[in-house]
C-alpha cells in the first residue's frame, strides 16, 4: 500500500515537472518569436525610412533644378543672347562673381547640343557653384561635397570627385527632361573654375564620355 502511494506521488511530481517544462518551453518560444518579429519590424522600418529620405532628396533636387531654370526659355533649339550682367539668381543661389556676364549663345560646335533652357540654366549653375566655392579655404573633396550638397546637388549626381594637389575636381550630372546638361569644375579658391559640358542623352553618367564646352 505504501509502495502504491509512493508511486502515485512520484507520478504526480513527474507530471508537474513535465507541465512546468512544457510551460517554460512555450514561454521561451514565444519570446524568441517576438524578438524575431520586433527585429524584422525594425529592419523594415529602417528600410522604409531610408527610402523616404532618398525620395525627399530627389524631390528637393528636382525642385532646385526648376528654380535655377525658372526664368529660362522653354525647351527648344532657339537661344537668346543676353548681354546684361547676371545680377540675380534663384533661391539658394549665390551672388555672381565680379563681372559675371552670360555669354552669347554659340551657333556651332558641341554647345548646340544643349537646348535653350539647358544653355541658360547651365550658366546659372556655373555661377552659383563657382560663387559658393570661391571662398572655400580648404577645397578638399569632403569640403567640396558638403558645399555642393548645401546647394542642393545630391551625391548620386556628383561624379569624379577627386583631389589633385590643392585642387579638387568634380562633375555634376544635371540631365533633366531628357536633356544633356552637365558641368565640370575645379575648386581651388579664387582660381575656381566651373564650365558647361554635354553628357550622353541616355544611360549612366560617365565623366569620360562627356563633351567639354
């Protein structure tokens, strides 16, 4: 009789331990599942945030291009030949360099591959970029990139950024609406130079394929 009672007690203890073990396993499994869900949710949130930031940057870049070209003529083969000094720039621009004048539009050469709007906007990009880099005391690549970013040029449109001695060279892909506009520059303090160029009409921007004007 005592043996039977002992067996019953042992069985009861074993059953309780089994229930405790099962309950612990369920809790651990639920915790791991929750952690995995939280991690996945965090990764998804980060990806969504990154895409949102990138989208806003592209929107701001497009808006800047529109502002720079705001008073330029519509797309077309005809070009105006302004002779008045360029004394005003769109929002976000810089004061023009002393004596800055928009040059007369060409009638031949690679320049004619730019339409009227690109020709006009291109010289405004030249002026605003040159003016912003003119007083840069340390024209290192990181400093030049920061200035270009402040002007609204996003990283994926900044190419060939490299330093040569005390000069930092760069290219800007300004193609818009199927255009071919780009500019090249060399940041070197008061010796800063920014010029128009023509990029391929389609495909990725490759600095070596551009036509210097």
